[in-house]
C-alpha cells in the first residue's frame, strides 16, 4: 500500500472513531459523573501515550522535554486535558449529545479571533463573516428544535459547550510555536492532567468506581477521544502528500456523530441541529476560501 492510500486509511479510521466519542461520553455519564469520567479517561490516554513512548524508544526525549519545559507542561496539562474536559464533560451531562457535540466544534472560529488578538494576525472581512455564520449556527443548535425559542434549553450547558472552545483555542495558541515531538509532549500534558483530575475527583466526587460498565466506557473514551485515535491521525498526516486534504476530512466527523447519537442513544435529531451544524462548518470553510 502506497503512502497516500495509507494516509487516507488511517485518517478515515480516526474520523470514524472520533465520531463515536460523543455517544461514548453520554453512555459513560449514565454510570459516573463527569469528574470520574475525566480521571479514568485521562489515565487511559496517559497509559497509551506512555506505551507509545516506550515502544518507540522516546523515553529520553520525554525526559529532556519535561526537564526543559516543566512549567509549560504543567500549564498546558491544566488547560488540556483537565480544564477543557471538565467544562466539556459537564456540558455533556446537561445537554443532549446532538447539542454539545456541534457547539464544541466552534473552536476554529474562536481560534481566528484569538489569533487576531494575541498573535497580531489581521482580522479580514471573511473572518468576520465566518464568525457571524458560525455563531448563527450556535443560535439554531441551542434552540433545541424550536428554531427561535429557548424554552427547553439548558443555557448553562450551552455556555459550557461553547465555552470549551475558548479553552481549546487558548491551549492551541499557547502551543502553536512548540516544535517538540508531539507524543512525548502530550504524555507530559496528560501526566499533569491526570494528576489534576485525580485531586478534583478525590475532593469533589469519588475516585473509586465499582460499576464495570462505567470503567469500560471511560477507557473507551480515553482510547478513542485522544489516545489511539490521535496516533492514527498523526500517522495519517505523516504519510500524506497533502495535509490540507486530510485535514478537510475531519469535517465529516460531526455529521457522522449524529448517526451514532441517533441510533445508539436514541436521540431524535432536530432539524435545527443539522442546520446549525451546517452553518458552523460553512463558516469554518468560508474563511479559508480564496477569492
């Protein structure tokens, strides 16, 4: 198999797995609270990244990275996975999956605004139109099937789901110019993130979970939200001759996720959800068009 076919194979597999995660969040949250889910899923991702480092003989690389970037790793690990998933998973505990998942997808638009503010990048008319289009999508998704009414909507959950994109964009900006190897760096972030989530779980929840279904669901999230799936995606990019084409495939994920949400969770997919998601994706793509 040539490298191009291999890149598409790994990318499609990663996207399919990512598409199941929003469903897995809701399944796990039936048996455990969001802090427990965060701890067990973070610990699972940490183990996966650790095994990858071990088998690829990157232990020295990780040790050097941590020695030279201890404070940065601690801050980044606080932002992601800790704070980002505290906010996102709490949103999932309050909202239907079909709302929480696309609302979280606004992060590229938030990143555009942050890049203008903190990196000095020019904010063009296309960026402003894209922001308007995407946040119109947020409006329709938040209406929960009522188009212009929010009477059935948990607005705090909407705030959390959309707000998680701010945390992710902050994390992205912080690490934009970091040229260290990706997986050793992520291992450091998840090491700190798992420690933070363990303390949060011990203080505000219960770190012990006796329900087998809960642990298995959390392990699934840990494997396929970040761990194994991220390595698949990284492999796809490494084998690709056009990262732009591979990255564009990721826009399939939120639409595929709605299929899993409908058939596994049994949620009736609102027309406002589909329309709003289309607006968000169109806004993201619009700002990248050349004309």
